[in-house]
C-alpha cells in the first residue's frame, strides 16, 4: 500500500477519483427512482407464496449408537455445524464414509411441502 501511495503522490493521476490508495468509492451508489420503486413493489405483491419441500432425515451417530430424526436437511446441518450442501451431497451421491467421521444420514419417507407467505415489499 505504501508503494501505491508513493506513486499517487508523485504522479497525481488525473482520472483516479480516490484521494488515497484503499479509499472507498466516492460515487453516489445506486439511485432508485420512485417510478422504479413502484414497479418493484407491484411485482413483489404479485408473487406466489414460497413453497418449500422438507425431507425428514434420520442421523445415526456411530460413536454413541444414538439415532435422531430431524425435520429437514437444514436442521441436520445446523445441529452438526456444517454446510447443508455437505448433507445434500452425502444423500444425493450415496456416499459411504460418515459425515465428520461419525454421522450417517438417511432419508425418511416422502418429502413434505410447506407453503410460506412471502412478505410483501414495503417500498415508499
């Protein structure tokens, strides 16, 4: 950073808006006009409800021999403190090695459908 500062001071670049190296942008950011906001609001109010498919998962702990049932893949991931994609990949790819060296997930039954209403946009 100091080398960049050195050249800033010597060359005084004409087209660079930054006052010093590493300075935040001096732009005004994104401006959204009232007409655009109204269009976004109208589009948001016409959306259909959000539909989620939850798959019950059974987890077997190989160390304690305990079996726990979770309502969704996300709940499993949160409990094990891992990314949900790790559980999804394990189930989808039918892996053999346990997750974190001790947990084996298994799908239970058919997925259930949950419908959540999307909160309408409140742009003014």
